[in-house]
C-alpha cells in the first residue's frame, strides 16, 4: 500500500470516496426498482450521507442517473487493447461474468426497469450509444461499422436478458465456456465484418 | 361470407367476440403500463364491458395476464410450414414488421414493463418457453436444439429491444431488407446448427 492508503484521509480524498459511494448506492437502487421508483432519500441512506449532500454533489436525480449511466455501459479499454482476435469471446465472458457476480448492479436491469420512463429512456439511450456503440464502431472501422457495433450490443443485450430476466433453460444455467462456444462466433463475425451485408 | 357472418350473432358468437375484445384491451394496457400498474377497471373500459364480466370470463388479473402471454409469443404455423430454408429471414421480417406496425401491442414491451414483477415474470417466462422456445426446439431437432432455439429467441429479443426501446441508429431506422441482410445469416446458422458448438 502507498502512503496515501495508509495515511489519514484528507478532505479531497473523502470527497472522492463519498461520490463513489453515492454512485454505487444509486446504481444499486436504480437496478432494483427503476428510475421512477427511487428517491434521493433511499440513495442517501444506503450511501450513509445526507440527501442534501447528494444534491450538492450531483444537482438532481436526473443528473445522478445520467452519471450512473454514463459509466454503466462504458466499453473498457481492456476489451479493445486485446485486439480484434477473440474480441467476441471476451465480450461474452464479460457479460456472463458480470451477470453471475452481481445481479442487482447490472445496467441491463436498469435499462429494463427504467427504459419505459421517457426521461430515463433518453439518458439510457445516450449512455449506451456514447459509452459503447459509438466507441466500438470507431474502433471496428471498415464497412457498416455503426451497424455492426449496434448488432454486437443487441446480441449481448439479448443474451444478458435471457440469462438474467427470462432465465429460460438451458441458456440460463449454461456455463461460461459453453456460452462462448455458442455466441462468440456470431459476435466475432460482426467484429470482423465477415457476413455479406 | 358464410351464413354465420351474415346472420344475426347468437349468444355463443357474442361471447367469443367479447373474450377477444377483453384480451386485446388487456394486451394493450399491459404493454403500455406493465402488469403492476394495470387495473381490471381500465381493461373493462377499453373493452367496453363490465369489470365483473372480466372476472367471470378469466377469474383474475393474473389469469388474464397468463392468457395474454400464452398467445403473445406463440410461434405461428406459417413460420414452420415454410420449411428450414429462409426461416432466419422470415423471423427477422416478422419481428421487424410487428414492431413497426403496432408498438403498443408488442409482447416485447410487456416483457420489458412487467418482467420485474415476480409473479408476472414467471408467467412471461412460461409463455416464452412454452409458446416459442420449446416448440421451436422440437421442430429444429438435431444437436443442442434447445440451446439453438434459446439463442434465436435471444437474438430476436435483442433486435426488437434495440429498435423499439433503445432506438439507437442506424439499427432503429434500418429498413426491413437491410435488417434481413444483417441479422438473418446469424439466425439461420442457429436454425441449421452450422456453428461448431
């Protein structure tokens, strides 16, 4: 551990940790109950802060939701730095592991439970588009990159949804290696742009 | 037209028409607002019947929802009677046309807006499984048919969701022929069982 971790936290460090705790609590509640049903007070209780502090840090519930969703779908650098080969497999592993590890925190559930609210829906759309689809399309390049990136998002979403929400067998309980064998080839075709389209 | 259509409707004919009208009204409201938010009275008003009649015909809101969902995902005979060749294309056309024609009545929206209610979720799961995934798996046959059928459902759901709910371009506004070119090959591979898995 560095000196920073061992030493007494200063006010700046505290503020960063508090912000992170608020975001985590917000994400948890939005995933569980959906945008409409969640109040600032619930988030404040879970984050162990005063509701007024949330307003001071983030401004409003809408702004807080926007910040949660800007991170919710963000395509990590580790996917892309691994290169084009095997990207289909890495994406399947990521979605499957995430779903297994922590159902309550999944952005898929937030989408599902908040997507019908008009305001939240447009924030979700923007988060998924700017955080995932557009960067992936730029990175993929080649013919029809935005369509291919959209189809990758659509395939992953369908998979997460079948496993987490609909839970129809045998997909719901299939282990990760099996899912990779089943879904990665279709994703990799979109990555490589190898289907005639 | 047969005599039945031209003649004065008898009580039996009336009952059939009334049941159909109630089911249509229920489907409309469940798709718009989700299972939790819909009351018998709203459905009765739209169907132009007394709420007590709905209870007499269907028993309860849960039973009504079950009946709506048993039909919501039903795989039509026309898909399968067309044979294996081109089934991927027919399924894409069906989902795309349905979404375009009548957004408010789509079972995808019902799934989305009712899936987080535990009771409704289990009815939805059963409707999708018994109405679509299982019959498709039996018809497909061959290796891993239940997984392939599940992946077809997952792919179609992802597509409908991206178009109807998330509405990210260019997928959201892509015309049907374009969608067929983009998605049918992946579906057809699941139909044919041609990916190594």
